[in-house]
C-alpha cells in the first residue's frame, strides 16, 4: 500500500482542528482492475458489484427494489449515528458496457470502503450502489422513500459519483449544496487536484435528485464535458474511454474529502 500523507492545517484551521489528514491509498492498478470487472452483461452487474464489495472486506446487503433488481448497500459503522451516504449506480443504458456511466462510480465504492476502514471513523459511511438509475432513478428513489424521518435527519450529506475518469473532476454546482462545494474545493486545493464546474441541468439527472427532495445536503461530481458527452449511452462507453490517471485522481479526491468530512463535521 502507498501511504500518502498531507498536512491539512489550512483546511482544518477554520473549524479549530489543526491535524494531519492521512490515508492509506490503494494502488492505481487495483482500481483499474475493479473498473475492468464491470465488463459483464447488464443482468450480472448487481452480482458483480456485490462481489467487489466482498473482495474489499465488506458484507453488503442487497436491497430489493423490484422483482429483478435492487440496490447494494455496504455500511462502515462509525462511533456516531450520523451518516455520510455515497452513491454510484451499477446499471447502464445503451450499447457498450457502461463503464463510464456508471461503473466508474459504482466500482469506486468498495475501494472507498477499504480506504476509510483502515482507521476508526466518527460517522457511519453508507456506500450504496443503486440499481435502475437509467430507468428513472428507481433505486435512489426507493432508498430515500424507505428512510424513516429519523434516518433522514441522521444523513449529514449524500455524495454522488457519476461518470468519472473521462478527465478532471467536475462539480455539478447548480445541483449541489453550496457548503459542500466550498469544502470540496478546499480539499482539492490542498491536494493540488484541479476541480471544475460543469453543470449538466440541460442534459441529465442523477441520484442526488431524491436526496435533495428530502432536504438532505448533496454533492454531485462527474467528469463529463461537452466534448465527452457523446460517449455516454453509446458503444464508446467502455474501458478504453477512461483515462487511468484521471480516474485515480478522482479516487484520491473523494477519499480525502470523505476523510475530511469525517474529521471536521
Ligand atoms: Zn449515470
């Protein structure tokens, strides 16, 4: 394992915590291997994400949403009842393999679990790979609908990982909660990772939608630009569309951001 430590005093000073944020990051070849494992038929993707969660040391729960498909939920318990939920959908539309949209997000969840569990966590992390996103956000709608009022109130934030690895990380800022965008920006700056705003209101929707409807703070990230948009839902949505360096950069950013949220919130 590669140990990467950053000194994040500037980040944490605002909240009165001056501490080092350190994480054992997984190596890039493991992330690319997990990305390649999405090259299976649509009907096998749920089984596959379940398997990758198990490989990462989690015992995920399959949450049925209809007769054929469900969400796959992996929980990393923390010391408080407060939760940070992270999502990425395993289903895909069109030809190709849907490696960008959205195995790239789904396959990052087990790696995030593995990275975060190496130290005790303050908050509970709930990593959800949603099913049936492409049919109309069925999985995430089901998930939010079945939260009790108390469970909803316990969720500090929902972060959605959508279409990563085409290039640098972009934030859908018009969809995201402002305070979360600002803090992600701070963490990206501390890591010297470029972060851009690309709003996709005109071209799509994502799993943040039902969470936002339930008044839960959300953050939506992706890597789509006008130039790469045609890759989605096309035969070009395959492993070769992903730039390994960009994909690894999104992993680093999300892993440190989640650790940061855990440390300061
Ligand atoms: Zn998608």
